[in-house]
């Protein structure tokens, strides 16, 4: 059983505290997207890890999964309201990452 | 060699994309803090993992480590400017985590 009294920061990190979750949420953004499109969009993620992360985020109530009984089967993902709430935060993390990258470039040039 | 042209979001996640880094940065905040104080502040983190994460964040330029030649030796940590830039973002993640926790509580009551 989850400790409901735990720090909200730790609670948040239990949901999005890994390398891929924020990237997946960011990649879905405000649209509905198919599994294959998402896999193509995110460099270096294996389909297995992507599927596991999507399942976990669906269980946490951050993303919606809708499957259509078609041939071939179609599965679409979108963010829930809670997931959409993360987008402005992830935008800021992205901007922060950008300033960190610039620093890396500068250091590489200086060396 | 790091790919300097990679997405800034992935770059950011390579630095803070794990459960503990954001929690450690958040716990340091705007003060200077000793290793033992930090270990006491963060529930459930082992001293080994804390030391590894601090080393990694120091290498990434997110935290400063200052050691004093005293007996017993004293080591203090604080955030660099880049680390301080993360604090308002982490505050928002904490607030998001709080709304997620409320939802868990409500669901637990409803069941």
C-alpha cells in the first residue's frame, strides 16, 4: 500500500522520476498519437521500454489509451488532464536542458 | 561522446531523469547543507545512493561540493546557479505531485 502521507515531491517522482516518462509525456503533447508514431518520434527508446512506460503512465492516470478493433489493430494515446498539467512544467525543463547544452558546447570549444 | 545536437529534453533527463536527483536538488534548496543532514532529510535513500547521486550532479554542474580539512572531515553541498534555476520548476512538480496524491486519497475513500 502506498504511503499517502509521503512528500508530494517523492510521490511525483514515483510517477515521472525516470528518464523516459517525461520525454514520452512531452512527445505526446496535446495530440492523440499512435504507438508507432511515438516510437518513431523518440530516439533510442526500445519498443519494449516504450510499451512498459506507457502502461505505467496509464495506470498512474497520466495518459489515456484507446484501442480500436481494426485490422491491423490500432492503439492511440493521449494525455489525461493530469498529464496536460505537466506540459508547461516539461517545457521549462526543456528550456533548462537547452541552457545546459549550450554550456556543454561552450566547454567543448574552450578545451 | 555526448551528442550535442540531441533534444534538450533528453539532455535534461540525462541529468535529472531519475527518482532521486530532483528530490536531492529540492532538499538542498537555497542553503548549504552537510551530507548527514541531507541523508536525514530524505527518507528511504541509502547513503551509498545519495553519495553517487551527489557526485553525478556535481559532475553535471548542478551542485557545488566543498570539503573542509577538519576532524571529523566536513563536506558541504549547495546548488550552483544552474541548480537554483531548477527550484521553481521543482516547486511546480511538487504541487503537481500534491494534486496527484489528493486524487489517490479520494480514490481510496471512494473504494
